[in-house]
C-alpha cells in the first residue's frame, strides 16, 4: 500500500456550523433561504447545544443554540456578538486514523479521541490555532 493510500482521507464537507442566539428565529430565516425547513433537530448534551440541520445538496447547514451559559456556543456568541460561522465539519472515512495522523504531524487537537456528536456520529475538533484560525470538526458515521 502506498503512503497516500494508507492515510485516512477526507470525504466531503459535511456541514457548516452556525452559532445563533435564537434557534426558532434562525430556523425561520434559514427556511426562507433553503426553501424548506430543517430535516433534523437534536439536543447534544455533551456540547450543551440544540441543533437544526438543513440539507443543502450533499452538505448541511447546522444551526447551533447554546443550552447553557458555559457551552462552547454561548462563549462563541459572547466573544463574537450575535453569532456567525462557528466551525466547518469534514466527514472522514476513519476518524481514529485521521486523529493519529494529525497528532503525529503536531496538530493541536481539542479532542484527541472522538466524542459523541449529533446525527449518530463520532466527532472531534481541531484547535483553530493549528488551522489558521478556523475551528475544524471531523466526523464519522458510527456505522462506518
């Protein structure tokens, strides 16, 4: 197996996470933008957020509202005003292998091991300091 074949590959942009102060209000305007309502709502206790997912082709827009003042989304909104793009999520074929590759490359990981995420996925975040100021989330279906 060549070196490029042995590396875990990125599959696609899974979603763009957008922090919002008011999920209900944001769902109204994003429904107008997308042309249909969210296809999935979920509360993710581990991240202290309520989410709404809109399908946009093969990707999604994920609206995130904090459920607690100490959630990452609440902190983001406090720092950045009304909210905005919080993260970009990329689907991977093997999240454990990708995290090992990134760690070996000296990339700063927020989650060195995957955690439970929305939509029955394993997720892990890469620190923005290692990604030119962008918070990157990796995700893998639990069934993969």
